[in-house]
C-alpha cells in the first residue's frame, strides 16, 4: 500500500513561510471570531427590533382603543349638545312669549311690570345669562 504524500511546498520547509502560515492561521481565527461577534450583534439587533415592533404595535392598539372610545364619547356629546341647543331654542321662544304676555299684562292692568331683557343665547353661547333673582311663577295682581 502506497501512501500518497502531500507534495512539499516551499512554505513547509522554509522557516520564513512558517511564520507567515502562523500569521495566516491567527488572522483566520481572528476573522472567524469577528464574524461570530458580528452575527451575534446582528442577532441581538434583530431581537431588539422585534421587541420594539411588538411594543409599538401594543402601544398603537392602545392608542386606537383610546381614539375609538374618545370618538364614541364625542358622538354622544354632540348628540347631547344638539338636544340642549334645541331645548335652548324652545326655552328662548317660551321666554319671548312670556315677555310678550308681561307686556300685555302691563298694558291691560296699568301696572308697571319689571320686564328683564332676554339675551339671545345663540349669539354668544359662552355668555349665557345667570339668573340673579329667582323667577316667581305666581302673579299677585
């Protein structure tokens, strides 16, 4: 049985090349270690990004729920405001009617009736009048 021998290269026998081969081996090991660190760093970065995506999706879901809740509340408030605006109009018309009745009572009875001015709440809704005196429902005449 004949053994196949590897042909001797000049680097195997020459001590100058032995030092180069050792440098090459060390460089290869260093490169492998560097590549391993690079892969680990890339894997860590990927994991961090996946975690960040998950946290942002959770945050986005919470914000969407808050928007949905706030929108529903807004719609309810708008409906309530519409009812209140209609009531303001009705009450204003009632007050105008009462004011005209007071003018008639004043004209017919001859008594001087203190008739307050009724501001239009629709012109300046932020300045709704506050009653300083209670309104009496009975008339002594």
